[in-house]
DNA sequence: GATGAATGAGCGTTCATTCAT
DNA sequence: TATGAATGAACGCTCATTCAT
C-alpha cells in the first residue's frame, strides 16, 4: 500500500501515536484507512466470486464506489492488491488461532481449540478469505508467491511454537529431524484442503463444525503417533 | 482432446482394437498420439516453469515444434490443454499409488508404501507434474476446477477404498459420519502441502524421502486415533 | 521490424536470393513487405499531421486498414514504428544526396547539386518525411535518439567523404582539428533548419528552390573560408 | 503564467513600479516570483534529464518542494510550463548574444563574438536550457510550437539586424531576395545542430570552445560568399 | 492436416487536471 | 493561497482464437 507515494505495510496503517498529529490529519488518516479497507474488501469479494484474473480493476473501482485512479493511488498495481489482501488475511488467521490457543492455557487442549477455531471462526465467517488464500492467490507470479510463503512460514512457526509449548507440558519431544516441521506443514495442509473441499466442492457449510472436529482428531492422532515413536526409541 | 473435430477423452486416445484399421490408419493414429503427447509435454514444462498465464500458445507451439494452428487442431483451447494435462497426471498418480498399495497385498503396509511412493516416485520424478496439479491448475476457471474436483474425488475414493480394504484386515471401521472422508481428504491435503512446501518453497529434494516417511507416520497416527476413538466407544 | 517473431532490419526486408524460395513463399514475402510499408506509410502521415504523441496505435491501424494486432505483429511497439521510419527516411535521403553527388563526378559541383537535391527532391516531394526526422523524432526516448544519432552520423560521414573527394580535386584540405566535422555538422544543421523554417513555419514551398540555392551558396562560402584559412597558414 | 487567475507574461513578473504597493504586497510579489522560478527551474532540470513526456507534474512539484496544486496555481498547465520556460531561455539567449555583439561596437567582430558567446556562455553554462529549446520543446503541440517560432523569429530578427548593422560598416548588402533571411536561419541552424551534436551526442564539452571557433569561421565564410556574389554582380 | 498471419476485445496502467478542504 | 486526494479518459499492448491458403 502506498501513502504519499511511498509504500507502507498494512500494519503501518494503524497510526503510531495519535498525539503527534493534528485533528484534521487524524481524520485524513482515518479516511485513508477506511478507503484502503473499502478497496480491499471490494476486491476480496470480487476475486472470491469471479476469480483474480476474471476481475478487472474497473470492476473493483466500481464496487468500491471510486475511480480507477483512486485504487491506483492506494495500491501500486493489481498484484499489490492481492499481496496486501493475503497479508491481512494471514494476520487475521494467526490472531484467531493464537486467541483460541492462549485461551486454554497454551495446552494441548488449546491446540485442539485452535483447530476448531479455524473451521468455526475463520472458515464459516470468512469463506471469501478462504477462497483468496487457498485458491485465488495460488500460482500468481513471484510477488504473490513470496508473500504466500511468508504467511505460511509464519503460520508454521506459530504452530510449531504452540506445539512445543503444549507438548512440554506432556513431557515429550519429536523423534525425527524433520518431524516437527512435517507435522506443522501437515496440519496446515489438512486445514487447507479440508476447508477447500467442504467449502468449495461440497458446499457443505452446515456440517463444517463436525468435520472440523474430525480433522482435529485426525491431527492429534498423527501427533501422538510421532510422539509415540519417540517414546519407544 | 479433439480428433476429427470431435473431442475425445484422453483415455480414448488408445485405439480400441487394432485389427479394425488399415496399416496407414494405424500410423496416423500413432502420429496423432505422439503429437498430442508432445504438445502436452511442452505445455507442461512451460506452465510449470513460467506459470499458466505467463505462457502463451505461441510459446507452447514453438516448444512443441509446431504451428499454433496445430495445437488448436488437437486441443480446443488453452484451458483444454490444462484439463487434459491434469487428467493425465491424475491417472498417473492413481496408478503409482495403486501399484504400491497392491504390491503389499492391499494391507496397511501397502497403504504406507503408497504414501512413500507419492514422495519417492511421483514428487521426485515428476516435480513439474506436481507444479501443475497443485499450483498452476488452482483457481483457473470452472472447467479446470471441475476436472480438479473430479481428480481429487477419484483419488479420495481410491484412498477410501484402500483404507477400508486395509482396515478390514485389522477388524475396525470408522466412527463418525464424516470420519472416513475427512481422513481421505486430510491425507491428500498432507501429501499436497508437504510436497509443495519442500519442492517449491524449500527446494529440498534431497531429504524428501525422509520427509515422506515422517508425513506417512503422521498420517498413520491420525488414522489410528480415529480408529481408537471408534474402538473405545 | 519483426518477421516470425524475430526482429529484422529494414534492409533485410529485401529478399536475398529469390531462387531459394518457393512461389508461395515469395508471394508471402512480398505481402509482408507491402503491409510493412502500408503501416509505416500510415503512421508517417499521421505522425506528421497530428504529432507522434497525439497519434494512437488504433488510429494507425485504422488508416492502414488493419487491426491493432497486425501492427504489433510487424512492429514490436510504437517506438519501433518511429525507429524504422527514420531509418528508412535516412536511407532515402542518403540515396538522394549520393545520387546527385555522383551524377556530377563527385566534384564540388556535385556537392552543390546534392544540396539542391535536398531541397528540390527531398523537401518538396516528402515534406512528411521532413517532419518525421526533424520534428517528430526529436526528444522521444533513448531508442529513437540512438537511431537519430546513427542516421546523422551516417549522413555526416557521407558529407565528409564527399567533401574530401571533392576537395581533393581542388587540392586543399582542412585546417583545424575539428573543422571537417564542424563543417559537416553545420551543413546538415543548415539543411535541417532551413527546411524546417520554410516548410513548417513559413509554409513557403514555392520559393524553396531559390531558398535552397541561397543556402547552398552560404554553405560553399563557409567551406571556402575554412579552406582559405588553411591555405594562408 | 497566471497571477490572480489571469495569465501574465513572464516579463510581467517584474513589478512595474515599487512605490505603488505596500510593504507586504511587495513581499508577496517577491515570493510569487521566487516560487515561479523555483517551479520552472525544477521542471527544467527534470525535462532536460528525463524528457518532457517522461516527467510528471507530481515529480515537478516534488522537486520544487510544493504540492501539485501549487504548480497549477502558477501555471495553467504542463504545456504552459514549457512555454514559459522556452520564453525565458529565449530571452536569456538573446541577451547573451546582444551583449557580446554590442560590446564590440556592433561590428563584424561583434558578430563573431556573439557566436563565440553562444558556445562559451550559453552552451557551456546552461546545457539544460540547450536541451529544452533544441530537444524537449520540439514537436510538442501547437502552443509550444507557436512560442518556439516566436523565439526563433526574434532571434532571426536580432541576427538580421546585427548583420545589417555590421555589414553597413563594410559597405555591402545582400543579393537575393531571400539571402538575408536564409543566412539568419542558417546561422541559427548551425548553432543549434553543432551544440546538439557535441553536447548530447559526443558529450564533448571540453573542446566546445574550439568547435565554436570553427563554426563561426564557417558562418563568416558563408556570409562573405553571399556578399561576394553580390559584389561581383 | 498444417500453417502462421490476422483479429480485436479487453486489460492494466498512467497522468494531466480539478476541487473540496 | 496551498494542499493532495480523486478523477477518468486515453493509451499501449497482449494473446487466445480463427481461417484462408
């Protein structure tokens, strides 16, 4: 996202200290953020519905009730829209997972709850965001792929840390050199594909809650198995 | 794929009975198949390297050492290229998995071996095909998505059947109404994301074998867990 | 200019040997050249009339009775159109000047005749080409400037050689280290500005012949003066 | 240039009589002029470096440390910027030439000195201004072309008058009906192209002084020749 | 069957200009 | 006066697809 010709990160949109700027500057700041969000929101729903390539910049501007130029004032190009979008979605998802995890004392139970939160909170409330991160942003040029990798890396790290914190309480650690990372990647893989499968292919939102329970049970089993292997050796 | 103006399925390319056609008809048939494969192969490596949208039909024709018109003679449009491609890849993958499974008497061991085969045979030997099914064909319009769904459905069914055959020998079945399908989807999700992560993001082909072992161990653990839940109830 | 995706020089358009290609290949070749010329001709008159920046590619395609895509098939972009145009014009001008010069035995008289030819043949018959080289191609990005420099360098070299050949007959040479080049550059500067002034600003085509005579007289005087300085030392 | 919504000529910027305005009005007047000059100066260096079309209004405002709106307050549009710029440059050049000419008693020697001044003072000290008048303002729409014509007309007139005044002392005049104007145009053509050639193409600033001497020698020779023709007839 | 030149709708992007604050 | 966010028409260019030869 560009502000005054310079690109700033999505997180920078939140003003640092509000006492260092005048009343009008603050209002302008607020309006800028509002318009950014409006554009991203318009783009998000269009990308999710019609696909990234099928959505023209004019359509986005129309939906956001702005001119094309305005969109380009806030984002340097179409790809930038997608990059910012998945960055925001990544942050949201991490927050949802972290909240659920912490709420249960960073335990194995918290880990389970985070899994439930993915399906119950994230997927059910934001199916469009699911479409963006898991469908529309796939295979879209280096910039987007780079950001995707970044997001997934962060998620992996989060999961990994959570797993360690939770497992420490159980007094176990991981056997294989790769086990921890593989678990982490596998878990996200399960979340991704299960969400994709039931949201986009079966369009079965009703049972997603139960499906999520099963998926999480599967995951916990897998983890235990690797723990078990460790314990036996 | 079109032959004589009519679209035929990839599997139809193989002639039914060779005694019903003349010597020259057979030669023509052989040449047709050869050109088809040449085109798909050219497109596959270009899609994998440069991306589906970054690859023009002219580039494909160039690489296949044909004219653009020739490509359109064999495939009705660019999307059709992708559809046929992922169909072939789907078939190949199913064959690889089935072979490994059957070789060990359709048992839980066979199930494990099929997992190993995914990483050792499929991913390592055909990284470009991995790029096509798991990256380039994602989010590309209804026709492709339809075919993707079809492929994944078949794979899910294969895995499901295998799982049942293998588990029958162990004398267990699945508790939850969704458990079986969720396992199936989860397994493929793990395969997909683990392959993607280590092939495209970490570019760690060397340790893929060990990674595959871990992933499969994780999967078996997950399965056992759901079995266990079942047994307990 | 591009043929078969590869850029070829304008001079390459002329087929090297006509016995190495089939009847139909020759016809295609002829048609290609014809379309190239049609496009350049359309673009030339539009650039000359409306200006390079005021002329869109669609207008050019319209005037050439082709689609925009066709124009882009023959020329890689708008700038390429201008580059090829001024290259052709440069060649034409050199031919006109050389013909006039040689016709009079490469003497001082031939030199004078070349000057007359610039005004009588080039300016009067091709005022649009004058507009292109001396007006529309000025200040238009590095590629065009590069080609302009190339053309003027060639013209300078031609004039220089002509001057030497003619002056050898008179038994003189140039005094200052820079004199020869300065003369050369000055002569072209005179031709350029005089043509520009009377063609575009005074729109006085009628008296251009007499004007040319005066300009050439001025040039010859300048040359003699530098010669004279030489002789005196 | 606009002041209070009305466009005034660059020369009008200089206040007529300072006793007719208050202290604060004078300060405002001074600031206005300062900002005008700042903008023109910023635009000049950007046009010269990046080209007229490659330079956006925002860049100019940035360089002048103002807002885009401020630029539009002082100049009615981008073209107006260029028009004022070349007008100022034209005035400067005329002043430089006139000063040199007068300093030597409006003689043939003064004429020569004016030529030297063009290269030594104008070209060497203001290469950016050379780029503007001789490169960036060429072929840029009717308003600019009109002003260019106006400037060159004035210069031609100056040269013409100077030539007459100088030649009267030598007791000669011009033969052909067009001779005087042709000489005038030719001289400026030589100055223009020689400056362009060595400043932008050969980037040879070091020898520009000597080059100027040669160019002027060439010019004087040309003049003498036309004089001579006159004398003989 | 094979060719490759031709099509043209559609796209992403720019940028001079305006105007509410 | 000064600001800078907003406008939107216009542009250059791409590329999947067609079709005469």
